[in-house]
């Protein structure tokens, strides 16, 4: 079996195992509905375009090499794991912390298949920051590392825990959405802290949604 045939077979297996459909994947790529099926079944095109291959690899949480891309696994020190930047900022779960240096100080490696299970966001929209304060106890502790999906800031969102920016201050708060009134309630899980009700969506600067938290156990 040639490398091109192996790539098509690998994609066909992924589609079957995940119960995906050809037309839906084609639309995701911005192609005509028959594009993926023609590639898998007829070998037309012979190879996936680089952008299409990258998008499908991220969607399925696999290395591009499996779908016919160059084998970079030995060149990357993390192998097939995805490095997510840990930013030099803290998100306050209390009274707020000022952030003037939002740069990566380290990276944490995640299994791409595991990431795919918890978020559909592109990996470049993910970052890790540290919680500071106790207003989100018992859900989040002071010092917890949280994985933030920054792609959630630009779309309609549902109830959850978010990182918000107020001027130069980052805050971690729980948001409840009121669809009929198009307003938000911003609250802390620690009842000792106040809540804000009837906040207009446009007045709240949402940085991203918290989708995972990690902590050191004493």
C-alpha cells in the first residue's frame, strides 16, 4: 500500500470509528459536500491540501503524519503531544491582580486526543494561567492552573466559568446567561463575595472560558 493509500485508509478508519459523515467534514473544510468522500473513495485529489490535512488532524486529534503529512514526531521534543503555553499572568478569584506581561513562561504538554474530548477549539486559542485568590472556592483554589479557551470570547456562550478583564485586571467568575433579557449574572462560588446582576453582555470583556483545572494535592 502506497503512502497516499495509507493516508486515505487512515482517514476512512477515523471517520468510521468516530461516526462522522463525509459531507459534514467537507463543509468544515469549506469544500463541496462530496470533497472528502471523493478523496477517500476515489483518491481525488491524490493528496489533501496542507490546510485541509492540518484541520482534519486537529479535529480528530491525530498527528498530521497519519494523514499523509511530513513525519515531524522525532524532531519535536514533545513527540505527538500538544504544547499549551503557560502565561505569566494570574487571574484573580478575589480582589484582582494587575497583568502587564502576558507572555509564555513555560508550556504544558497535552495529549491531542484528550484535548479533542474536552474542546473543539484550535490549540492556538488555548492557554494556561494561574488562579489567585479564594472567591471561587471550593471549585477553584488559590494557585490552581486553569486551561482557558480564548475562542469562546467571540461567540455566543452558555453558563460556565470564565476569565474576564476589567481594565487591566483579570478575574475568574461564574457567568449565568439570561436569554430572554440578554443580560448576565456574574458571581463567585464563595458566598462571601458579592455578585453582579443584570450586566449587559457588551459591557463584559470576556477573555475565555475555563475548561480544565489542575492543582497540587497536599
